[in-house]
């Protein structure tokens, strides 16, 4: 049996940084990544057969818990009939109908294979449908790694952004306007200056990529109002929040209706899938109907679609989200109480099965607030919990996820582990 450290050393020889997605490498918290051997329900086991309570759940998809028997069965049954056809199937219609039925803003939907593809395609579609180039995004929101989205705010208000990745020419992000999340006034000013050139606004309607940061009252409503007034496309990136925070995502909670929505993660139940959809008059611009090109060899993959359909069916059971939300609150309230008992500045927030924990007196409202939290203390907490067999996201800038399998005993075990760890942090 290899140790995690041995595997990491070996991985680094054949894979850049030893991982296939950067945050897995533990760079921001230090230490050795855990190599997963298997997972079941709320747990995974690493290469050394140590068990962890998992609060990442594959960064969101594992909402039913790992290896849910009904989802695994659906995958197995689909796999025997072939892994990919490159021709349409009835199951693709079924998942499209399920998504349209659940999300009132969605009239038509197209499947892709990841969240990145979903947002990249939605933005191309918005540009193609409006004949405009500029897009607005918000600092701290992550929408996958398409070139025009890898950008941070420029120095002054209303300046265009700078690439945050090598390999992205400045020209490629010269049409991307980056504003502060929850700053309605800045969006108003951007529209006053560039309104008729703005193809779309893309937003995480509840941000989960700068830890959990909720929309301020009126923020999403302002985006809706301005996009309507200027004929721009409002894109809700619900890759993380879709079917995670509630049965209709953030749009169901806030009542603000986007023109397009991007989805991934939960809708594939752990298999590679993404989707973008919305108003039919916009979706009609996609090839083969319209001039906006978008395609994929594995799009609508039958095995991924089978996992997605089964997952969505199970999420539709009465009371699912009430129960998930209650368990998540039990976790955040328990952690907050323990921190308070030990006199550690700490706060927490949640929506449905998604949560944020912050080493800060108050729940953050912006990326700046998150950055101002005690990140050194978070790192110690992270490693303390890891030693105790509890796996939180290895970064203070990530949200956490609870599954339907995180029952009372799992939450209680987490809270008593936190008691010991908070004590050691005093
Ligand atoms: N949008 C959001 C809101 C996300 O959280 C993510 C991934 N964390 C993406 C897009 C990109 O999705 P993927 O990793 O599947 O490409």
C-alpha cells in the first residue's frame, strides 16, 4: 500500500503539480493531498485507508452522497448499452424535459460536458444573439477557465480587466468589464457608459468561489432591470448552486429570472456533464438553427445522462431540500457555537446544501471581506480537522457542501472534532 506522500511524489513526476485541477494540490493550505481510494455516502477513504467525513462532495455533485446505489445502478445499466454514440437519444430529451420542468426560466437547453463549456457557450451565444462584444463579470466569481473569463478587475472603477492567467492575451479580455460583487451602483455606471455594447452580464447569483457570499438585497434585481433596459442577456451561472441550494436554484429563491442559466455538477450526479439554456428566442441562435457554433463529441453522453436523470428524480422527492437545509444549518450552527465557546472569531452561512465558514466576526459580503478574514487560522483549522478525519475544502475561498447522507451522527462527529480543533487554536 502506498502512502499519500508516496503517491503525491509519484504523481508529480507524470502530472503537472501532481493533480488534474489546481486546488486539489493543497497549495494554499500546505501539506500532502489525500489520494482517494473509494467513497461511500458522506465518507471517502484515502490511500492509507483513513476515513474522512467529506464536505466537498466532488465540489458539489455528490448531493445524494457518494456512490448512491440507485445512481450507480443507473450508470451500470446505461453502460452495458454502449458508452457514447455521437447520435441523439431519448434519454437526452428526458433530461432536457426534466430541467425545463424544474427551472421556469428555461425554455430550451443544450447539454455539454462541463461547467466551463456551459459558461463559455452561453457567453458566445449572448454575443452572437445580441451582436455585441462586451461582457460584465464580477470579481471573485469563477465561471470556469474560458479565456475571456480569466480576468480580474483593473485598477480603476470601470476599467477593463487584466488576465489572471498566463497564456491569455490582454486583447482577449479587453471586452470583459470586471466589477465588485454586490456593487449595484458600479453596474449602473457601467451600463450608462457602455450599455449598448454590453452583450451580457454573467454572475454567480449566490457566489461560491470566494467562499459563500450571498447577493445583497436588490443586487440581482438591479442586474435584471439593467439587462432588460439595455437588451443585454442576463446569465445566471448556477453551475454550483443549481439543484444545490434549492429545487430551482437561486432563481427559485430570489424570484429573479435570468435569460440564460448555466448548470453542471449536481445535474450529472458525479458524471461529466454541463448544460446551458433559457429563452427559446436566444437559444434559437445556436447551430444548426442559427449562426452561433457550439458542439461536442461527448455532449449528452448516455452514461452521464443516466446518472443525471436518476439524481434529478431523487432530488424531486418531497421534503428533500428541507431536510438537506436543516442538516447544513445544524452543521454551521454547531461549528459557530463551538468557536464561540472557545472565544474564536468565527461566522458561518448556508443555503440548502451549500455553506460557508469564515474566521471573521461577521459573514462576508464581498471578496474583500473574505480576504480580510483570518486565513492563517483557517489553515490551522483545516489541518486540525483533517487530522480528525474531516475534510473541508483546502482553501478559505471555497464553499462547502453537505449531502443527504450527512445524518445527525455525521454532523455531531464533525462538531465534536471541531471542539477539539478550536481548543487547540486558542
Ligand atoms: N461556474 C461555477 C459557478 C463553478 O463553480 C465552476 C466550477 N467550480 C464552473 C463554472 C466550472 O465548471 P467545471 O469545473 O465543471 O468546468
